[in-house]
């Protein structure tokens, strides 16, 4: 079975531009979360979507937005890029589990470089 | 809100030696605890998790971690490491009853030398 997939793998943008990152969850998973991992740091939570509704939002500016589609895939959009937005962007999906916590499965990430 | 502190940013060890990667957390609610591993240029893989029950949890590749509520710790241990264990290890928490948001520590780079 395919795991979480993300596209593109790598991306180079310049300051002020806009970027769209894409994520396809594991088949059957209805929840998608986005994390930003700056070099040398742990991942930081950006958004969680479940059944196309925003379920959680981290401490990120309004330049960051996301949405989830009827097929449960998701897009992360970042406007007015800054140099500090350079990072690995990770997508994670989770489904309906038998435990009280639904394990998150991470994709390989999209490496964004802002010049 | 939750926070995670990984006390060592880098841990170098020799092959077949024991290792302990330390993790402390703080939270105003009960938590689930996790260790993730990240190999170079890859995403995160779940190594082990504590949700409830036995405070000692084990992974299939010989790692174990013990949840200590009084010390708010979840240290990761392995009695004998291999070269292939070289990677970055992240401790993470998630609060009960909220979203599934994970709060990560800054990571510990484990380097196993021959």
C-alpha cells in the first residue's frame, strides 16, 4: 500500500512569491496535518484538517493557509514568502483507529528553499 | 499547552555500546508520548509510543522507552547500538482530548561509530 505522498520533492522560490504544496494521505485516512521543520529543529505543527474542516492551527501567520479536498488530499499555501520560510514541510495522515489516539504517518516532505 | 526538552543535541557512541537519549516534557493535561526517527533526507518514522498501560514500551529493533510520570520523562534506551542506528531522534507529545497535534523536541543526533 502507498504511504503518504507529497509533491513536489524540492522547490526553489524567491522572496515575495507564493507556493502551493500538495499531500495525498494513506487510502482510508481522513485527517491530514502539516508541519514545518526548519534545519536543526524539530517539526512544528501548522494545521490539521479532518473531513475538510480545520481542526487545529499552530502559531503561524495568516500567510499560511491550507485546505482539504473531498478525496482527503490537502494543499498548503504560503503567500509572500520570506527567507525564514525555507524548511522541510511534512504532511501526516491519520485514520480511524481502535485506540483513543490515531497514529500519524508522515510523508517524505517537500524541501522549500526561499532565495 | 505542552513542551518537550531533549537534553542532548548530539550523542556519539561506539558500535555495540549502550545508549540513552533523554526526553522531558511538560503539560497541564495527560499526554501521549512518542519517539520518532528521521534518517537523512527522509520523513519521520514512528519508533515507539506510550498511550496507556505498561510504562515500558519497546520497538521491534531493540529500542525501549519508559514513561515516568513523576519525573515527566520518556527516555529512549538501547543496550547495544548498530551503525544503522545513526539518525536523528525526536521525542514528541500529544495532549489528551484535543487535536492530534504533536509537539516535538529539537531532536538528538545519534552517531554510531565503528
